[in-house]
C-alpha cells in the first residue's frame, strides 16, 4: 500500500442489500418561520403538506391581528382650584369700611324756633324779645292771655314764655287751658314772673308749666333754660 492513499472500505456482503432494503425514514420538516412572528407563537405545519398550503398558513400566522394595546392611565391633571368670583362694582363695601353716620343737630335759629312772649309790661317785652332775637330765635310779643291763646290755636309756636299777672285771664289759667287743648297740650311753657314764693312755683308746675324763672333774672340763665326746653322737646339744638 502506497503511503498517502486512503484505504478503500468494502461493505460486508449482506450489508448493502440490507441497507438498500431498509425503509428510509422520512425527513423531519421544520416549520417555516416568518420574519414577523405572530403573538401566539409559530404554528406547526404538518409534514408532507402541499408547499403552497404551507406558505398560505405561514402568511396567515404572520398576518394574525395583534392584541389591542392596553391603554395607559393618563396622569390626572385636574386641579381643585376654585374659579374667582366676580364682584359687581356696584356692590356696597363691607360694613366695617362704611363711614359711621353722625347725627347732625338741628339748629333752631331764625324761623327754625319760634317763641311766643306774653307779658303786660311793654318795656320788658321789648328787652326780652331783643335778647332772644340776638341768639337767633324768632319772637312774637303780645300783652294778653286771650291774644296768646287765639294766636297759639291758629299757628302754634315752639315755646311759650308768659308772665303770671296778665290782664283778664291770668298766666296760670292760660296754662291750664292750653294743657286741656289737644294741639297745645305738648307745647313747652316757661313762666317768667315776679312770684318767687315756693307755693306759687308748685301751683305753676301743677298747672302744666315746664320751667320757672323768677324776676329779676339773668339773661344767661333765661337763655340756657329756653334752649334746654327746646332741646328736650324738639331734639338736638345747637345754640348759634
């Protein structure tokens, strides 16, 4: 045997016939794989199937519909902010911002406060009338109780100043008549008289007098008493 030559192998005499008569095992066919693998995996194609059928089944597997995507939860972007409320421009300011209301006193002066002065002494009527007009009051002077009653019934004054001793009806009787007369029952009455006895003062107040000033008098005291009566009867009064 020459070196480098491969030895020939001779099959044993019955081996060739045995191998030729032996059944040939069918080749195992691997399933064809598509480039796009379906979600359910590869489908096995039976062995020995028609090649065209195998290709159709492979395409059907590849073309199978994909499962619907799972919707992702969107972040909650809603807020709990409260929309601002528009306040109308005509809305009134809060009570704490409003300016306090200040009651202004009513000034009884000139024609604002009318005084009816009844005295039988002309000189005294002139003096007292001028003094009251100097402080801003409107004064009407007469000399008898009858005239005073008639005038007061027609146009009642704001205050009546009278003497005790009057011709005809006395000042005390005039006071009783006025208190019995409805429209004049609340008229402020001030006695300006020379009767200084305590009993006279008691009788005057019992008849309905509101104040009592004895002659001779001080002008400042008379003015203070007159304005005090006007203030109590007609409200706040500011002396000019």
